[in-house]
């Protein structure tokens, strides 16, 4: 994995925000979802790809093809400076490279990165219904630590 270029950061942010807004718009008006996602990006990445403590990285195949990206940073549930765990904010394997093991490889590389920093855990959130992601995380040893559920009335 390598650090994103400014153009890659811009493209990854557009994709992440669009995907997040798509998911959130199931529960709130679309414009509100988009605004909430934009505020989240501004809050967690105030200096964009140069935000301290965050890793915005591109993943490449052995042949040098860019196959996906990830955003790893401090666990937002732990007080700054005391965190023993990191957070996987986003992981994305490009469509044409899916189902070839790249997601697991990116996840393993993210785990290695945070372990080198002295962190003892990597946490994440996954959208309910994303069975492929859930299977990958379970296969990689992740366990459910909390769960939110919702019913529309």
C-alpha cells in the first residue's frame, strides 16, 4: 500500500461520500444524508490526506495495478492519545478486481500498519446486508462487538 496522491484522495472521497450518502438516504432525506457525510469528512479529515494519524492509502496488485484503497485512522470511540485500537473508516476494492482476494489483502495490510504503530486492535463498522464484507471480516477473525438494528414503521 502507498499513500494516495491528491487526485486519488479526491476520487476516493467522492466515491466514499456518494456510497455513504446512498446508504444513509434509506433512513433520511437524500440531501440531509449528503450533508451529514460531508460534515463527517470535514470533521475526521480536516487536513484531507495530510490529517495527522490517518492513513489514506492505495492498494496495488503484484503487477502494479491499483486495485483499491483504504482509510485507517484513530478509533473515534477512544480518547485522543489513549487509543490502543485503530479504526478502518473505509475499504474499497475496485469493481473489476472484486472476488479475487484483494479485500482480504488490503485488510491484512491495514492490520500490519496499525500493529507497527503499536496498536493492539483494528475496529470497523459494516453496513447491514453487505454479506460479502461480513463474510470477509468473519473469515479474517473479526467478531461483532456491537450491533444496531432499525425497523421502519
